């Protein structure tokens, strides 16, 4: 499947911002599952690409002069291998056994993981866990905040894709399974479904397998990966800091659509 993506994020501030810095993980890279045909960022000024500690493509946008808004755009086309179930890479899985503040399991999450996986540590066990978490944590936009941790979302039984991913990471890591947070895009025929998305990957049989709790999908056939990390804070597409500005308004527009692949017949 070939996906076309257009993603624009606009920040507007009540007062002038004296200075700001934005960490952008908005550029996908080639892998066994995806091939980037074209990609570009539309930013207020040129920035250079670098790799962060997790191998994500990172751009750092620094605005030293006063400003009242920032517009960040990303667009391109990527081919997705719809049939590949697992992905290999050279990154060690061991750092992804560590919990963070957002993914620390409490007793309720540990018990939930044991209830649905028992002594099993295979893909079927994690698929069962994925379905169980989907039933336990209802998808309710606005029920949580970006700083909400897995235990809080689990106790409140409501959240969004970020909370689903964090709860899955907390449960799986409590079982000793290396798992990582994934940010990216999802193509869905449902126009009301937010195209910017998050899911989880688990290290099984020397490969990374995807688990999308929100959509109950264990094969990432319509998923475009941007970044990975221990949790949301490591992999979110845009994360920044600023001096001044007062109240902030953020508006994001994301468009993901399949693009027909045109085959040219050789003469």
C-alpha cells in the first residue's frame, strides 16, 4: 500500500514567545516494512537532520527571535508492506525492558497481565492482552492528558491510543518482555478516526511485532512508523519548550490516504 501523508501543526500564543525550541520526530525512515518515496518538512527555517539515541530521525527547530505562532508541516509518500508481520533491526531490545514514569505498572496492571497471559510469553498471549486492554480502557478523547500515566488511565478505564500503548507496555514489561512505544500514522476509511496514531511493539523470536490496542490489530498493514521510544515522551512527533507566550493553542491537521501505484509497461 502506498500512503500519502500531509501533517500540519500550528501553535498560536496569547503573548509573544521570547524564544522556543521544538524537537521534531516527523520524518520516517526506510525499514523492512516501509520505503520512503518522498518526504519533506515545511518549517520556518532550515534545520539539519540527526539521529536520536533510539535511531529516530530528529530535527531541532530553534526560534531565537520573538514570535506569536509556529507552523510545522510534514508531507510525503511511503510504500507499506501490508503482509510483513515482524520487523528486524539492529537496535538492542534490552533497553526497552525498562519502565518509565508513564509506563510503570502498579499492582492492578501486574495482576491484569498475569490474568490474561499467565506463564505464556508468546505472540498469542500478547494478542489476548491487547484485546483485554481494549475492552478495559474505553477510547474516549479528552479523558486523559499527555502526562497521564498507564496506571491512571487503567484505573479510570478511559483514554486514547497513547494510553492504550502505555498500558500495554506496562503490562508486557511486568512480564519481562521488551516493548517499545511507536508513533506514526494510520490509514482508516473512517474519516472521524484520527490519522496520527500510537501503538506498541514487542520483541518476540528476535523480531519486533506490532500490537495496536486501539484498533485490535496485530499486523501493521496500514501503519506508517515515525519514531520509537520507551514512551510517548521519546517518540512524540512534536515536543517543545518556550519562554513566555502565555496561553497556547495547538491545532493539528493530518491527512492520510492511499495513493494508486501506476505501473508503466515496458516497450
